């Protein structure tokens, strides 16, 4: 079955074309570049992995409870609509929510792949081109993974959310070479890391936990790359140029906040869009989720030098201003270490299982 047949709604014309502006920049300077970026490039090469072999795709997934989310995580919980749902309907609701979330992850990863390739083309420095080339491969792997999970394990796909589509278009249309960094490396990747992390840390299901932990290990490097490159560049900009980029960040943050609602899922259950929006906005779980989702973005924006008065007011309005002092390096280190621990645990368990098989074979031979 083709992936297109699994869409719950028509995704529209394929492919989606975004008019891109800006120059392809070549450099004839092949000497060593910035030490920090070259170290990140080396790490990007060392940490490449194969999604086919590192992830245990034989693990079973219940498509009607793929993440093991508690009832409270579903926005209909506690409403009259929830009380009217049968057990079968509630299972279908879980399936559709998981499909919607992972579909947006999938579409976002394709956007990240395109943006990383755009950075290779447009960034003036060779060290940044080198690293972006490794990131392009990472993002291709992530899109492969999420696509396979949706197709083989859930069997349902949602089209790209309008707000995500808008942010991707704004990021790609801008002719300034630093905007794909800002839109993708800081905003979209930062949001994705927080969303991935919340599911990774709450799900008891082994396959999605593996997927998210391994993807996050890559994404931690990508955000570090954006921080390094933009911090250096933004030190050279005028106040007016910095304010322009802050306006982009403000608009992007509001778009991403609104992206998180998944109203299409509630519409599938016959709930009018306006009422679906009201129900979702009242969800305590969503309010907590939203705040956590900005835990990677706000400290990164502050770190790269975008912290003007209007941007600060926007973060106060969003209720996330206090996140500016979060320790982003510690969060990224934890993401990388968790993936390594998961590998160690899996391989140790496999080794114990192999040893037990050998011991059983020896025992059976002795008895024979």
C-alpha cells in the first residue's frame, strides 16, 4: 500500500513548491575553519547510524495505543464528549492523536532536510557547509524513521499542519542565509526536541522510545550547530538587523504554539473546529505541554543574542520568559547520554539472551 493511501485527508498537490530566493555561495578558502564547528562536524561523521539496524523494528506496536498515553493527555478527557465515547472510539482517538503527532514530526523532518541542504548551498563558510552536509543526512534518516513508523505500525498519516507549513515557507523564502538556521535550527528543531523528549520520557512503549531517543541524539548536535553559527554572526549585526530577526522569532513562536493543538483529530469525531479549539485550550495537559515545548527555544534564542524588549514581552505573554535561564547544554548532554544508555541496556539484554540460548543448547546436548 502506498503512503498516500494512508492519509486521512487529501494532502493536496504533490510536490509542494516553495519559491526560494537567495544566492548559492562558494568559497575558495579550504584551510581549517572554526575549531568548534569542525569538532561538531567530526562528531556528526562519527555518530552516523543506520535506522534499519539500530532500531528494533520487530517490536510490536498496538496501533490503537502506540504511545501508552494516559487518558488525561487527551484533550477530550473530562468533557461530555469523552463520556459518550465507547472503548472502541477512545482507542481510535489515541490512534489518531499519535498519527497526527508523528505525521507532524515526519513533515518537520523533511523540512529540516530541505533547510539543511539550503544551508549547505547558501552559508558562506566551508566549516558550516561541512557540518550542514552531515545534518542533511541525519534529517533524511529521521524522515525515513517516522515514515516507516507511521506506515508500518500505525497505518495512518495526517497532512502537514497549516502553521508548520507557514513557518517552513517563511524560513525557506527568506533570501538571507542565516534565516534557515534561525527558523529550523533554533525554532523548529528546538520545538521538536522538547516534543520528542516529553513523549520519550513518558511512554512505556519500547519502539517509540527507541526512535525518539536516537533521533534526539542527532538533534542535540543540530541545535548546537545553530547556536555556534548564529552567535558568531549576530555579534556583527546592527540593532535594526537584530530586531528584524526577533520579529521572525516572535511570529514563529506564536505559530508553533498554535501548531500543537491537533484540531483535525477532534474534527474527525464530528466536533466543530471552533469548539474543538475551545476544548483544547482548556486542557491542563496542553498548557503544561506548551510550556515544556519552549524549554529548548527560549534559552537558545537568548544565547545567540536575540533578547530585545519586544521579544521578552512576547515570552512573558506566552508564559515562558523564565525559561531563558535554563541550562541548555545540560539538556543536550542528557539527550545524548540517554541514547547511549539505551543502546547499552539493549545490547546487554541481547547478550544475556544469547548466553542463555547457548547454555540451554549445552544442557540439552549433555542430556542427550
